[in-house]
C-alpha cells in the first residue's frame, strides 16, 4: 500500500511546493534547457538540416571559424548596433515625450493614455504591412508627402536603396517600440512624489529646471531599464525586418536574428545559423545582465 | 475544550535558533497570552501550534492528542489573524461558514450556526456584505465569528487588535475576554502589548529571544518578576533600575542613592559588599518624605496621574541595553520616573524628597539579571 | 492646484490631438486604404477620406484567400498556448511566491533570463525536435514553441501578483480545514482573478501576434497557416492588393486592440512587475 502524504501537515508543506513547481520545471527543461544545449551542439557540428538522433557528425569549430572569419557576421553585428542606437534613441525620446504629455492633468487624459500607446497592440506583421504600403515607392503616402513638400525631387525607393531600407525598418520599429517605453515611463513619472515638484516651485524653479533637476534624475533608472528592454527586443526581433525587407537590399537590414534565420532556414546551414544564434544569445545575456542584476534583488 | 502542551519545542532556521526549549502547559479553558518584543518568537510559537510552521523538535499536544505532525485543519483549532485574513471574494456569511463547509456539514446546519454566531457578534445586518464593505471593527468581528462558529478545541489569536484604533481596541479587548469566558474555550493569544497581556490573560508567557522568561498570572509577573527583562517589560511606565553597592547599616542592609542610605530587604544582608541592580516601579516611589532629594527634570500631567522625571544620580546610573531590560522606547538609562496620583502641583526643577518602600524594592543579580534570592 | 491659463489649455489639447493623430495615423491609413476602391489607391494626390467605402473588400478577402482557416488556426493556437501556459505558470508562480524552496531562487533567475533568449536561436533545435517527432506543420509545434516565451513571462508576472496577496488568506483556509490544493482553487485563484485575467490576455496577445514560429514550423503545411503568416504572404504576392491586405490587417488587429483596451489598466502594473521589479 502506498502511504498517502498529507500535504497540509507542516512537515510536508514544502513537498507540496516542489510538486507545484514540477510541471513548469519539466516543461522548461524540455522546451528551453534541452533546446539550448542542442543548439550549442548543433553549432559545433557541420549540420545542414538538423534532426535529433543523428549524432554522427563529428565535433568541429568550423562554424565558429566561419562566424568570426566571414564579413557577414561583422556586418550583421554592425547593422544590429546601428538599429539599436537609432531605434532605442528615438523611441525613448518619443516615449518620454508622450509619457510627459499624458501625465499632464486634463479631461480625457485616460483616453489619451489609451490611444498614445495603441500601436503596442497592433501585431508586428500588421504594423509592417501598413508601413510597407505607406513607404511604397510608387504610390506610398510618405513619398507623396516628401515630393509635395519639395524635400525630395524623385520618389525614394525604400525597397532597393540600402539606406532608405534601413530607415524604413527604423520607422516600423520605432512605431512598434515607443508605446512600451511610453507606458513604462508614465508609470515612472507617476511614482515621482508631487511634493518634490511643489518644493521646487517654492524654491523658484522654472519648468525646465524642474524637468532637469527633478524629473530626469528620478527617471534615469526607469529609462535605463526600458532602454535595455528595447535593446533586447531589437536584437531579437525577426518579424518586422523579415516581412519588410527580408534583410535586404544587399544585407543593409540583416541583423543577427535575420542572419540566424537566413543561414538556418533559407540556406539550410543550421550549424552556422546556430553559431550566429549562440553569439546573439551571449550578447543578449551580457546586455541583460544589467537588467537581471536589478531584478535579481527582487527575486526574494 | 482542551489542554494545550508544548513539550521541548525547538525551531531553527538553518543555524539560527528561533525558539529554544519551549515547555508550557495550558489548562483547559485558560486564556493564555504570549507577550514579548518583536522577534521574540511568540508568533512562531503560535504558528507551530497552528501547524502553519513545522517544529524542529519536541511535541505539541492539544487535548492530550499529539498534533505535531498534523495539518492545521486536523488540529481542531480556529485562528484569528492580525490582518483578519477574511476571504475577500466571499460574503460575511460564506466567510464565517467556510470552515463548517470544509467539515462537510449540511448547508442548513451551517446556516443556522452562522446566523447564531452573527447574532452573538451583532453582525446579522452585514451577513451578505463583502468584507471590503465593512469597517475595521466589523471585519475584526467577522474574523472572530469565523473562529467561534467552528466550536474548536482552542482559539489561536495573533495580535487581533493591533489594526484597530485605540478606543476600539480597549472595547474589543473586554469583548473578547467576555466571549472567551462564556464559551470556555482554551485561548492562546499573541501580542506585543503588555497592557493587553495584563488585562486579558489568566496566564501570561513572557518571551525574549526565543526563550520563555516567565510564566505566571498578571499578579505574579507584576510583583515577582524573575529577571530584569520581565520587570522592565511588564508595567507602564516600566520599572526604574539603578545599581549600587550593598552595605550593612545599623538597621540592616542599605545602599547609597543620591547620597542617602536606602534600606534594603533583609534578604540582602548576605550580599554585603556586592554591586546589585535594584528596581522600583514608578508608582511605588513615595514623595515628600525624608530621603534622597532629587530635582525634577520634567513633569508630565496626564490628568488624574502625573509622571515625574528626574535624573538618576550619577553613581547609580545603570548602563543596560534597552532590549535587556525590556524597557519601552522613550526610556533612557539616566532617567527615573515617579507616578503620582494626588492634587499637589509639581514644577520642573523642584526638589523632592523620595522614599523607596523596602517591600517594593526588587533586587537583581548584575551578572545573570535574575532576581536575587538572598 | 493653480488654474491653467485658457490659452495653455488649448495648446495642451492641440498638442495631445496632433500627437495622437500623427502617432495613430498608420492605423487610420489602414482603415482608409481598406475601404478605398482599388483604383483610388493609385490616385494622385492620395484620397484621405473614403468617399465611397467599399465594404465588399471583406467579402473579397474571404473569397480570394483562406482567411477563415488562418483565423481559426490562430485562435486555436492562442487558446491552447494560453491555457497550457497559464496552468503551468499559476502553479509555479504560486510555489515561487509562497514556499522557501531549495533552488527556488535559482529557478526565479533562470525564468528571468530565459525571457531574454533569442527566439531565432531556439527555433533551430526546436525544428530538429519537431522534425524528429513529426510535429512540423502541426499547430502543436507553434503552441509548444510559444510556451518557451510565454511560460517564463506568465510565471514572473503571476509571481509578482501573488506576492501582493497576504499569505494569511491561505493560512486561514488551511486552519479552516481546506486542503493545500483546495486552498489554491477556492481562495488563491478567485482572489487573484484580475491578475490571472491580465496574464491570460497578455499570453493571448503574444501568441496571436507571433510570426516567427509560424513561419518556421508551419510554412510547409497550407492547412496550418496563421493569420500573421497569411497577411505577410499577401504582401509578398506579385500583384499587391493593398486594400485587401489592409482589410485582412484590420481583422487581424481587432481582437488584439479589443484585448488591449481591457488590458491597458493592468499593463503598466503587469509589465512593470514582470520586468522592472
């Protein structure tokens, strides 16, 4: 006979905790830990289309030689960093400005808050096709505005001009990226005690001084966190670039994520793809360390 | 209805011992209060009794039954929490009846019992409200209702009054005592407030640092504290302490206080030449007689009573950690208090002659801090 | 609070209106484009108001493309992902929040870190696994793949929520004779309902919006395509019918936008709890 354990007994309560944790631990072991180990092993084998079981391939560092030896990786890294800088920088500015705006007291503020972050809710693919249409080189609205205002003399070919294509990707990513910034920065703004502003007013500080000496210092930690989150997102995002430019033209929009996918599922060199992926993972881990360190304090 | 026994209970978290050598017998129907400063282990002891925390050693029995390894639901106890822990998604009726429902009682019986408990606690008009629509005092009564409706062997109460305002707290204090007397259910009550302990308990358990300091009635703790900590902790304001050397005078042992000889109890005769700690309660110091003169540093007028402050004479100052003497926050080692109830006007800087009645003087060993036996 | 000058008030409202107008213009343009007759799309200057809304564009969409199939696939995946992830996360989050377990802290850190894994890396080993188990092309492949992102996120979000609930509630229930599992179902879940709803909706949004996993595991099987894959494929067609694409985009966004309107209140707390805290 199997003795039944009474989990309400003080001695057995902890066992109940482990039991609750078991499904998640098992699931994560199977769908996260094992795949990560597998991907590291794939990256060290000359594999074209991976499947488990055929471990016949010998261990090799060929993929990593390719990774660091080919210009593709370095170019993708450069594109990724450029994208992080532009998208991170501009979306934090838009996010901050919108957060400040809807933090003002006015009637209809709740609705304004809802609308200002609405692009967050638009699926990435949908956002991308809308922008693809607006940026269309023949009939797109953006080109019409640029031509009519006299900023350009002929339509910009967002599809075939490398610089223009990079800009197009930036547009979509900023549009998709700023709402989260705005939401989180607004939460940050709301947590600044009103007394600080009142005290500053009493001391005779003007609008700009209040921004510079109160808002900004208070917001720096939140800005830091949102910047890291956005950086990680740009590093890992796939849908926007894949749907908009497929990484082209001439690799102008090929980030590490796109390169990983391209190697693995278009050229079917999964060993090389996995090597790029492992590199991306390591970079993300380094970037997120700042964030994780902050969070780790709150784990317990 | 049941007795409760703690036998050699210990509790440790890793290397840290939170409770040591906890032995206690609580009689059937007794109102027992665990009291002590925060971190003294009183709540841990209660949680172990409830089965919410595992013991590290020893046995706990309720009504003669060893419950050490039983879950909280199988110990036939009911508990009132500091934050009441009312189920926010259930009406008052469902809250009170939840325990009975878990026992598998038929709905009719549950309802009858809930109505009865609500009547006793004057909650009938609120039975169908959610807890968030009640005042603090009403929530507190719902928590009590949830306990009494189960008719358990013992009530466990964890600082049930600390979320109420001062006036309501005093009122509820007596209501809980009356309720407990009427139901006759053994009650274990945890508080950090010695006034609650003194006014409510049949048996008080004073704890410090995970150890029981003294067990006794309010009377015993007040008049015969076993150590400096209990002496300082029980009573408000707490006991005054000073130290001095025991000398032999013409009429018996004395000590010097502010240049005067203070007669000591006869049991001090054998301590001649030793430095001892002496304690006297503020209300036991007598004013206006022949004795050491002190200058008042502060007069607090509380209406019927007045608290007079004066500086302990320099050579008598007892430097002890507040935690060791169980004194309240506002006390410092240099000040002694007198509590008087009379119509005399006192003014600051006025010099008074004091007398320390010998039978009210407590003597403690300076090394062990325990009451000197003589 | 001092009174604002009326001119400032007007300026503020204007700023808000212009900002919202500019930022939300792409959404407006999606709707306008969908309702234009195809011929208007090449008009010069562009038509900013659909003078003659063409509602039959939606019928066109359904007729020309297996839109309903994509829609139902997406819903099936989203519900399966949401249900499975939530079931697993609730238990784990509760355990992490309430029990001092050996390795609990390490697991918490692992969950945090795994939220930052690049999905493009995970799809390679997952593809290998699915290929060996015959799951490529099956909706389950996407459900499983999405769980890699959603389970850690939900666990962390819910742990944050459970942390705000007083543990005395469950202690009271245990004393009242409720079993530990009963405590979760009778006390914890009903009390945590708002947090659960927010987490569930979030899982739904993430799953619905997924493109990468669908594109990787389902491309070879037309029967399993999701909405996002479908819309992306319309853009890639030789003749691009922007009005039809926009009609599809509207349909693919509406459920998410509705969810967002409900979710926004919780979003701040939830995302902040899941990331910053």
